[in-house]
C-alpha cells in the first residue's frame, strides 16, 4: 500500500513538471490526490513546531512542508479542498470565493519568528485560480503602515479573519504576528486584486486616525508586550473592527512597545463610512473573553507541553 501511494505521488509530481503553469481550472477534481499530500503534511506539521529540536531541524521540516503544500495547491480544484487535518496553520476563504489565504509561522530559539504562506486568487478573465507564494520580507520593510506590498515582499503574519466589503474591491484582514520575545503584533491589513486577480497588500482606507497612528496610511500595526494579550476583532452586527487601546505601562516609555499593554477600561475601533474605516474612541466595554488570543495555544511536541510560543489553531 505504501509503495502504491509513493508511486501515485511521484506520478503527480512528474505530471506537474510537464505543466509548469501555476493556474488551474475550476471544473477539474483531484481531491483524491490532494488527500495523499495532506496525509504527508499532517505528519510533517508537527516537525515544524517540535519543542526539543534545533532551528535547523525545524527549518528542514518546514521546507518539506512548504514544498509539498505548494504541489498540493497547484493541483486542480485544490481551492475547494479544506485541509482540515492541518491544525497548525491558518486557512481562510473570502465569502465571495475571490481568494483563499493560508499562513503559518516558524518559531526560532531566539524568540523571533519567520512566516510562510500562499494566496490563491481568481483571475476573472481566465476563470482560473492562481497560486502565489507569500515571501516574508519583514526585515526589509521599514515603513510598516505606509507601504504597498506584494506576495514577493510580504509582511509576515498569520491571518485569522477576512472582512469582506460589500460593493467594494478590497478586503480587510486581521492577523497576529509574534515579532520577537519582547514584542507581539496584531495587524489590520488590506488586500486588493487587479483585473487579473494579482493580489497586493495595503490600501489607504483609514480616516481620522489619531497622531499615535502616524504613518498608518495603508495598514495598522499594533505593537505591545509579549507578556500581554490584546483583543482585535470584527463585530459583523455593528460592522466595526474593535480593539483594545494600547498604552505604555509607565510614563516616559512612549514608543518602547515592549512596555505597552491594553488599557483595561478603554476600547476603540474602526467604523465603516463612505468607503473609509473611520477611527472612533471609547466604543464599548473591553471584551474580557479574548476570543482571538484563545485561537493560539502553547507549542506542543505530540502531547507534551512545550514552551509558550504561539502556534495558530483555526477554530
């Protein structure tokens, strides 16, 4: 049985080499082949996050995971395949099926992180989905909030929510990013697509932002102490993005984000109005449930409890 499965996988790889195009038709179905890839990915995913292994071993497991995932996503009809068994990555699909985004992180021994992912988006002209690998270039991005980015130059993060905008040609993305052992980030980003379905990240859709958000013309990046938790959520009933107000824990620490934490008495947000997300202060009580942060669990090696390094678990 194992030899048969290996033969099928090798056959898939050989066929894919004959067709280098990344585009694939909507109508074809290859779910049985994708399932074979998923079985391998299911085993490899824990090698990426194993606690008692070196960075080199984790990186090797992640490279194998990344390559196999790319092969699976290049197969016909992979857009509709759920990958339900992959519990250590985020995978989200927009309501209108325009795109799907998969993302995950790799925790390093020094407390830093590297991010990986793919976005599949529909080309309206060809009616085919195209696969774009996301390449983490966070170290090269100095203007976090003001730069338009591409899949080849991506600010690494793990996405946990897509907010689809009715009658608008952009989508809001909520994300988490472990920056280093001292600072954690939550991010409000924007993704748009050109007439051929090519994605780009960042768009000037924010208005009336206070001075503390200086430079956040295309995305908002919240930075705070890694020992704290911050709530960043979307309320569909009121059509608002709600978040804890971050402040330094002591006077004189402004701009030193490792000392920032939520003000337990204040919640701010963004309300959509006339094509813009408008900033509003004190919009309601703080959400103590921390639903978004509960989407992360301690890093595990099998059933063993590990270091407290976040790994995404989709709910």
